[in-house]
């Protein structure tokens, strides 16, 4: 398993260069890598005990592969497979597939890192690959959004690197366990870097513009897996060190409420999904012990929703309410929206039940409010008008739908159904009542009240001028929390 892991880790980077040299095989090579990742994730779940690999033992540079890693790796494999199939007939060049696979491989690397220096290298590769995918259209807008992302990401990583050096200075080791006994400023700097990179709380306000302005397949990868590359180490540290757990849970709750608060009132479909990503990352952090399962569910459903948003006739909810969406598109949109709302028979239900069962008492009320807010947010999608017949599904407002889209939906939505097997115990009478009641209340609240409201929240905090300043304030907040 050790040799297989090293080969699996290095292969995406090697194949990425091969794709550029042999462009006629780009899609096939990319698809092969993602299927290999899916097979590796299955193998991880079949292993009886975690796998530990020492790279530089005297420096605490280690890899750790366990069930938590398996959930994140499987998410990455399924999402990237869906994106490749979605783009199959799009005419994208070998450069796109090269960067997608390099991004896939570097994201996988973060899911098995157990030290800060290896994680730093992987996160920096992710920044470059994501930047190149964001700027792929080569328009002025895409280049600006990409440069904005790269600047914020690199600034966050600078804070992180200083914290990692302080941890090494304290213990002569880069291992995650070195957080215990490290000076508070080291922990604060590392946390700031990961919180900003992962789109958590106010330090993640770079995320809505970046995800909403990128092409739909790129948005699917960014929201589905890329932001989880920085969330994963937070979950790992919370599970390793009990003193870190309450800090991670606090930011989980704060993020869940902040994201859903913006998403409810947002009038743009892709920005709504981007703010929802912030909120859902909060659910991953709120209960670290089951964060892997929730990350899998969220990755599948959010990737599906971003891909669907790319073929809707408009991004504006007001315009969509005056247009009729094709019935076949509406079916997949409703299924994905029901899953993230926590409807039974879809893994969004079982993941939410499992998360709620693993909350601390102080988390229960705010996380239930966040769950209700999620239902209200996606009621905006569920109650859009649709056509009654498939024959009229294509008109001047409806974008052409390729077969790759349906293959992507098959993978992602099937995953949402099959993932229920990870926690089939959720299907009890009591567990069914609460989510259904939450959904009913949320839908009524939307139809009777929120649908009629027209509230526009300010975007001042999202402007480039303020993003770095927000990081500084977050650093002060994290440092204060550590001192309390």
C-alpha cells in the first residue's frame, strides 16, 4: 500500500505533463487519473488500520491515510470525473485538462499530509493550478478575478508559513501534533492561513466573487474540492488535539451562520451557491469527527448545482421567475436542492443527521438555525417555474445541453443516493420527523415572507481593498480566542 500511495500521489503531476505533450489523449488520460483516485479511495475504506508514511522523520514530515482521508479523496475523484465528462465535448484544450489533473493531484496531496511543510507545498501548487483554470477564458474579467484569488491566497500562505516555522522552532518538527505546546502566535498564524485559504468566516469573503465569476466547471471544482484542501487540516488537527477542537467548532458555527445569512438574500444564482459553500464548510468544521462524510455530500451536491447553474437561462432569480426552465433540468436542480436541504433518501439527509448528533450543546441552536436557512436558500431554486413538456425544453432562452452534462449529473446525483450507505442508521422515525419539519417551515417562510422581500446586502467587505485588512482582524480574533 505504501508504494501504491507514493505512485498514486506522483502520477497526476506526471500525467499532467504527458497530457500537454500528447494532446489527443488529454480527456482520456485525465479521466483515467480520476478513476484511479476513486479506486484508491475505495482501497482506503477497505484497510483495517490507518497507513502512516514517514518521509523525513527527523523533521516530522509524514503522510497519514485513514477513513477521513478516504472521504475527501473520494469527493475529489467523483467531482473531477464529473467535471471532465461535463467538458468532454466542450472543445477545451489540453492545457485545461493538464491544469485540472494537476489541481486534482495537489488537492489529493493535502488530504494525506500530516505535517505543515508538505501541506504548504501542496496548497501553493493548488493556488497556481486554480489560478490558471480561473483565467482559462483569458478575458480581462477572468484574469482580474484570478489575480485577485492568487494575491489573497499567497498572502494567506505567507501568514501560514511564518506560523509553520514557529512550530518547527518550538519542537524541531513540522508535524501537526506540534501545535500542542507551540506559542499562541504560531497557532494563530497557521489558523489564519487555513481559514482564509478555505473560505472560512469573514476571511473567506474573497470566495463569492471568485466562484461566481469562474466558468461553471471551474466553480464546481473550486466549491466541490479546492476549498476543502484547507478545511481538511483544520478537521485533522481538531481530531488530533482536544484543545484545538473547540476553536474549530467555533469557526464552524460562525461560518455556517455568516454564509447562510448572505445566501438567503442573494439574488444571483452563482453567488447564492458561493455563499452557501461558505455556510456548508461551517457544517464540516462544526462536527470534525464526521466532517469527512459531510464534505463528501457537500462536494457532490455543490458541484452538481454549479454545473446546473451554467446552463440556466439566466443567473438572476427575478428573471428566472419569469422564464420557464426545461423540465429535465428542473428535475436535477430540485434533486440537488433537496439533498442539500436535508431531504430523506439523499445523503444530505444522513450527513446532516449525523452532524447534528455530534454537536456540543452550545452548537445545537445556531446550527439548527443554519440548517433552516439552508432550506430557505434552496427554496429559491426549488420553486422556480418549469415547462410541462420535454418537447419545448429548448428555446431561445435555454442553453444547449451536451451529453457530458447528463453523464456528470448521473455520477454526482447517484453518489448522493449511494452515499446513504455510510450512515443508513439515520433512517429512524425520530430522525425523519425533524428534517421534514425543518423543510416545511423553511418553504413556508420563503413562500409567505422572504419571496416577497427585496433586501440587498452590502458588498463592501468583499472588495479587494478590504480583504487583506479583514485577514489582520481575523488574526487578532484567533489570537484572542487562544488567550481566553
